[in-house]
């Protein structure tokens, strides 16, 4: 029986180890920078191809021709209000870190950052620019902690609010005020417990990451460690500061949900606020995945059609709804770009010749 011996088997043990180590490093480099990006692009294009295959573009255009523009215009103002509310949340975090920025300054910063985050091919560019602007004056670490804590809180609140709307949908309640207050009380209590034990969990996860011999397991534990390390800064907050943070985060979710309600009205979609609530939370998390193009376009749009189809909404209306949500984000991001351009021109003309 003829057996082919791989070339590496003829190498001495030490050279064979060097050979495998070199091949492993080359593969890791290719996997991270080329193979993964190529597969991601193929998956995104496949999602979009399937999206427009099952929902022909001419049907979507027919729905868009019937759009009521008045609710859409209101969504632009509501989006600005949502950005201002999130700026209050960031103001509390930056103030705690000794970074002196007013809510108005942070609102203008968040608006301009939306332009970079939305249109840049590098998904992290917006975060880097926000960190650079917040870290002026030697506050690099403090600015990074504020941004990380802000992001973590947004994700936690989005999940918590989505769970509330999901439970309400299962109970077929439009809005049960006692249940809402009870849910908020439980959420705040659980959040407080997590903050108390966050340091211990972060240290445990860091130890597990160091002890693990599997790269993907170690990467997961490092992510958990970073998450709970970000939460540790909340432990020094007063009760009033925690209430301001959580209330503004929840209010921001509700304001963003109102924009979804108006967009649904503009395309004549009959759907309850409760269903839009849990759906918006899922779409927010879907937009955070790497399988998206600029502004989160991709998995979010496919998810919108799939979820709304399950609720009995025609695919063409669901697709039109998702495209209008995306178009609203485009317009708001362009406002941020115009603001950034205006700031640049003003600073340039103020410079002495």
C-alpha cells in the first residue's frame, strides 16, 4: 500500500515545530485580514441578493410611491431628539471621568460622529474619532472608559427593553403600567447586583483567558473580562447618577421606537407598538454584527422582512419599511457631515493668513 508522506515529516523535530509554527502564523494572518473579509463580503452580497430576489425592487418602489411624507419628516426631528438624549447619558459618564464637555458640545460631537460611523468603510472610525475628541488634554484612558461604558449600557438597555416588549407581546398587553414599573425595578436591582460583582467576574474571566489553550475560548473570556471591566466604573456612581443614566437610556429607546412607529404609519403598516418594540431591539443588535455594509445595511434589512412576515405583514411593505429606516439614518448622518464641514470651514477662515 502506497502512502504519501507529507514534506514536513522529513524534517527534524525542531525544524518541524518551526515549520508548523510558521504555517500557523501565516494562516492566522491570512484568516484575519483576507479570508474573513472575503467571506464576510460574500455573505453580505448573498443576503442582499436574496433580499431583492424574494422582494422584487419594482414592488418595493410601488409601496414607496404611496408613502405619507409628514410622519417621515417628524422622524428626522425625533432622531435629533434621540441623539440629544444619548448625549446626556454620555455627559454623565464623561463628567465622572473629569472630562469637561457640555451636553450641547456632546450633542454636536455625536451628530458629527454619526457621519464617520455611517459612511466609513472602517466600522471603528467613529469610535476612534470620538475617543480622540474626548481625550484632548491628556484624558485618553478616561475618554476610552466613558465610551466603553456608554456602549455597554446601550446594549444592556436595548436587550432589557426588548425583553420587556417581548414579554408584553406574549401576554398580549399593549402597555401594562404596573408591569412596566415592576420590570424597571427588577432591571435596576439586577443591574446593581451585576455592578457589585463586576470586578470579581472580570478577574475570573481574565484568569480563564490566560489558562485556556484554545484561542477562541480565550478570546471569549477576554471579551467577558473587558465587558465587566467597563461596568466597574459604574460602581462609583451615586444612586442619582445611575438613575439619570438608566432613565436617559430607556427614554432614548422609547424615542427611537416612536420614530419606528411613524415610519410604519408612513407605509401604512398595521403593527402594534409592542411588536415594534421588541423588533427594534433585535434590529439594533443585528446592526452590530459584522455582516453589514455602511450604516448597518444588510442583516438588519433581511431580519426586518423575516420578522414582519412572521407577523403577517407583506414582504414589499416590510422591505419598504426597512429601506425608509435606512434612508432616515442616511439623512441624519449627512446632517452630521454638513456640521463637520461647516466646523472645518469656520476654523479654516479664522486662521490668520
